[in-house]
């Protein structure tokens, strides 16, 4: 820090109060930028309808709550999570009542194509605190993101990664194209907080806590299942290194089961309620008209491949950049981590890519920019790549920040706006945009 002796600056950067303040500032900046995009591009207020909370007039017949998107931070999948928070699975068809060719979610009042845990948590906060469902879920996201950011700068992370790399990687994370999702009504904040909590618990040898956090993460969304695999990978490395007694090995096997407890509990519930433990996958394929397969990854449709490169929000380009960071910076970034942490991150990278590419390679890699920010090593590796190349770092921060504000955030906020493409300036629409006259 400017004007301070290096040791004093290091002490300030590691002080809990400074770390908490930094986390708050980061979240305030993200909210301010999202609000600014809304005002500047679409004339949206932060809350377009302060007196009209999201609601159902007829939860049995309505698809989504009225005014679910009144907040600029409530877009994309928020409609599904708010619906789950307000009505759950109450109006899904009952087991045994289906006729041939029917599905449980045919009536559009049953959100089986999304994991329900985040919606249920938001619904519990909504009912407990008597606040609107969108604010309840926004609050859950903010609390989770605050915990995540504070954990990122913890002494454990500093010991493993180094003080400079910790703060540089945090900067790169927040400047990434989808860093704004920390303050949105989405599942990313919970997934990130639980992921970081699990890996820190392993490094501190709080193995049961780590298993519980990983298990909780596996219930939040499908890619959250990867944290359970990563936890088991870390335990495998740790067990191989320590060669404990058979009783301890048995305990760790049970902890691996706990680390997948969330998704296994969901699947058991789906089996009991709908007689199909894989109903999420089947409902998701029906809703988004795709088939999950690795075939399209190795034999891609050229049109989808080009769409992922030039069409908003440029998921194919961001995927390539993430892979490039991992390839160039992995060895240096992982060098100072303990073996168990390296095992965790290695399994995390492999399983996130495996699950997400299996599911979205037939969708032009849709959602990859959001999945990438849950792969924490991407940003540790990026910090390793840029730490000695300041000009390259500044160039990347400019480019990534520009895509954050003018690309992904604009695309997010303007989701339902009829002129979103023109107002966000995406490909082949510049001819419709009249530039203002230069000030000089």
C-alpha cells in the first residue's frame, strides 16, 4: 500500500476489519455498476416497482411470479428460483396421475428443470423475515458473496498462495466478465462461498465441516456436485500421503458420502416424489430442447461454434481464455499449495469442465462464462500469468472490464428489453447506433 512500510502494509491487508471492508466495497461497486448499466442503457431504476413485490395471483396456473424482474439484479434464472421459493413443487402433478406421454412439469407451474435449494432457502428467508422474495434472495446472495470474499483473503489462502497473488487474483476475479453475478439473484454466490469454505476446511483439517459444506454445495445446482468430487479428491490425496489406520480410512470414506449428501438427498426426494431420481436432467433437456452429450464437444456443429464466438455473451471465447489461463499458470499457481489443496483444485477443474461441457456443448457453450467463475484456479493461474507482466495485466483488466460492463452485464440487465442487441452493441448492429459528437 502506498506510503506504508511493506510489513505494515501486509499487516493492514491481512487485518480482518480491512478484509471485511474490502469485501463490502467490492459488493457495493458491483451493485453500483449493475444499476448504472440499467439507467444508462435501458432507463431502468434499481427497483422498477417498489410497491409491487413478486407474487402469484394464481400459483396453480401462472408460469412465473408477477414482477419477478423488478430489480435490476433479478434476471435470467431468477424467475425460476423465485417461483420455487413461493410455491415449491406444490402444483406438480402427483405420482401415478400421469397419462401416457405426459410429464410432471407439463403445466408450467412446476420448475423441475432447476435445482430447488436456492429457491427454498430464499423462500424460508422470505417467510421468516416477512420481506419480498426477490429481496430475500438478493440478501442471501450478498451474505454468501461477502463470506466468499472474506475467505478469499484469509490467512490460510495467503499462506498457500502468497499475499500479492491473493489480492491480484481477487482483482482478476471481480473484473472478469461475469464477476457481477456476486450481487445477483443467482446460485453463483452460494456455490462460491461453499466451495471456498470446503477447501479452507480441508486445509485446516476440519474434515467433517468440509464434507458438510461440499454436500450443501452439491444441492445448489448441477455444477455444485463437482465440489463433492473435489472434496473426495482432496481426501484421496491426503489419505495416500498420510497412510492412516483402517478405521480412519473408513471414516474418510463416510465423509466422501457426506460430501455428496445434498445431491443424493435431492435424488432420493425426486425418486419418492416423482419416481425418477434423474428428473432434473430429463426436465432440463425437454425445457431447453437439447441432449446432453460429449459428442457435440468433439464433433461440434460449426454454426454453434461460430455462435459461441461472435454472439453475446461470447461464451466460446471466454471458455478458451479460461483454459488458456489454466494451461499457462497452473504449475506456478499450484506450487505453494499443499497436496490436498492441489488435489481439490485438480478434481474441481476436471469435474466442472466435464459436467458443464457434457451439458452445454449442444447449446453453443451457453452459461460457460458463469461456470468459469466457480473454477477458482482459473483466477489463481491468471494472477500467476500476469504478476510479472504489468502492461499485459492492464490490457487484460481493460478488456475484461469492458466486456463486463458493455457485454455481459448489459446482456444480463437487458434480458427482456426488445432492443437489447442494439443497446448492448453486439455484433452486426453498429450500423444502427449513432455515435455522439466528440466534445472537442
